[in-house]
């Protein structure tokens, strides 16, 4: 007979945090939001363990959903610069997704392999064409025109005057020659490179080997940008961290292409991750010659978590039907309240860690409609959260900005909608049915209020998270999980917590003194 849970299925909005003692050192400036992304070994006596032991971490516990209307290259860049992690959507061609990953990895770095190069016999016309195509105004000149050829000079927009310098002018006549350029030698670290940049007042520092072959370029603007983004999520080569979505159908072709493009972590995109198809996909990723991290999901209970972890998943996503544009629950009756799901899976993760010494992070995906729900999810045991609607509102998301009823909005559509046509996410492996179509929708096409730049909004959200953590007496996510106290809120107490029994002033500035 069917198993029926005794407890009701609860959401984040049904809980409140109860304050703990706030000590004098418990201030927002001291709060560390570092979160683990993938599994790692640690002492089972430390529950939860130090997230910095994980081979891949992020500075803030926030990721963007694998959705066409959310996680394009622009948003992935913006979020990584703020310390989070974006998973480029997989419901597109393999080459298109790989190109997005490469764009994020090449966006900026301490040491950049030059992707704008010309030979000395090229012309100014070639320079302008390359600049127009790549957007880069600094072009390395090598003998053979390759990124690692013998370095002979460099050309920037300061070396010519548009409308004055003939387009047929050879590059060798207007470039800054090698003998006039300060260069670094292979082996110097980023700090040494930046010291040379500042000492010689450079905008670009070429790094060459003993044969005068170009290896890297280091840009002054990258250093200044990093100063403005101290939480930047970067790899050991100072390249931005980026994830990529995959499915359980074309993974044999998609995964190698994404790994080759530089994806730091993969994640299987599925509405229901408790399946043998996900087990097969994980096994394939782990069988590759080069190491690759892969997350799996989504699940809502202990059994689903353990199945994916034992299959080799590096992190597990939790949540079914809780997204703002998801209609899986009303279409199929499948899912669980997000809070109940996170609580049960977090307990299963801790038990698995105690038994094996392997800590597998969990991601709470969906169910977040207020900023404080992020803190609730983290307090319940989520290592990080994934959001779609939140990020769809920003300039950097792929959706169009439109005006609806005199208000600016952004388009936001679910992967289960006919617009997305992401049939792989919902397919159950029936080969007799026609592919590239959905039998019924599990998502909607909608608008969300336009909110501006990602960084401006995320800074405010994280300020709320840090402030709430201080109220709970916690300065790290480990502290929050261990010390947080939560209470179920009645409908009346939820009403009490909002604005009530007052008349709000006109926020449009039309109110005048009598």
C-alpha cells in the first residue's frame, strides 16, 4: 500500500528564525559566506565540515538556474564576478553551449592566452576587422599570427588615428615594437605581474618564454576590476568559474565538448533526478579520462539523495515543483514542499557523512520568493541555493526587456514550457514517441518586474543574509546550520509580520503636507 507521510509538506514561508545571542564580533563584515560546491573528504567529527576543504567552492552560496531565460554567458560572468556560480543552460546546441562556456572562461583572467593576434604584414584594415569581431582593442603581433608565436610587437587604438591612418598601412609600421615593450618572463606570479604593470605604468604586460614566444597577456583593467569585486569566483588561473547544464540523453557528445570548453562543473538538468538515466549519465562523466565534477537531481527525499550520491554525484539538487514558473505539481501531482525536502535531504547528507567521511553538498533549487528564504534554506542545511526568477529580472539575463502596462518587465519562461521545448528535461526514455516535443507543459511563459543590474540587487540580498546570520549568532554557514533555531509560523503570525493596521504613504511622491 502507498506510504503516506504524517507531517504536512511545508515551505520556507512557513518558518521563522528565532534570534540567538549576537556577540560583539558577530557583525556583517565578519560573516564568511564561503560554500562548498562538490563532494570532499573530511573528519566526520566536524559536522558540517569546513567548506574550504572542498576542491571547488564559491564565495557566496548562490547559483543561477539552468534556464534559457536566466543563465546565458552575460549573467554567468556577472554572477561569478560577485562570488556566485551560474550553470549555462543546456537546452541548446552543444556547440552553442560550449561557446558560452568558453566566453565566460576567457572573459578575464590574471593570465590570458591572447585570442586577438595578427602577423606584422597585416594591415590596419585587418586590425579594425579583428577588433570589430572580438571587441578587443589590444592585439598581439607575432611572426606567425598565432597566440604563442614569436612576439614582435603590440598594437592598440593609440597607435593609429581613424580617418587619418590609411587602412592599407602595414601593422609593422604603426605597432609598438618588441624592443620598446616591457615584458614578463614565464614563471612570474600574478602579484609580480601586477607590480610590473604599476611600476612601468602599463595597460598590458606580455609574458614571454626564453625563446621570445608569447604565452600570456596580463591586463591592468583586470587587476582594477578584481579590486572592485573582491569575492570574485575564479579558478587557479584566475579565470571565472562557470557551470554547465547537461541532460541524460546526448551526454556522450555534450559532456566532452563542455569539459574541453573549460566548464568547471556540470549538472544534470531534470525535473526528477531519482532515475537510472541519471545514474548512467553520472557513470559516463566519471569514466572520462580527465576529472569532471557533476551534480545531479532533483530529489526531495532521503532515498533519492542516497541513490545519486552512491552513483557518484558531486552535489545533489533538492526540489520539485517549487519554482515560480513550474507547474509540475498541478500537472502531475509530483513534488514536495521545499522546506520539508531540504530538511530530510540535509539529514540524509549528514548521516552519509558520518558513515563514510564524504561530505556531499546539497543545493536548494526553487521555493524562494523572498530574500530571507535564502537564509532559511541555509539554516535548514542547504549548502547553497539555485534561483531562476530572481536572476531573470536583471539586465544580464537573456530575456527581452519590455514595457507592460507602463512598467518595465523581463521575459521569463520555464524549461517545461512550449517556448523552451526542453523535452530532454522531462523525457522518460520512451523511444516510440516523437522527440523534440512536449506532450504537456510543466512550465509557463511569463514576465517578471525588471530590477536593473545583478550586482546592485545581489549586494542588497547578501546584506540581508549577513544581517540575519548575525541575529542568529553565526558568522559562517557552518555556524548558521549548527546554531539556527526555527519555528513554524501560523497564518496569523505571518500576517502579523507584514505591514498591517496602517495606511501606507504614496510612494510615487504625490503626497503633500496639509
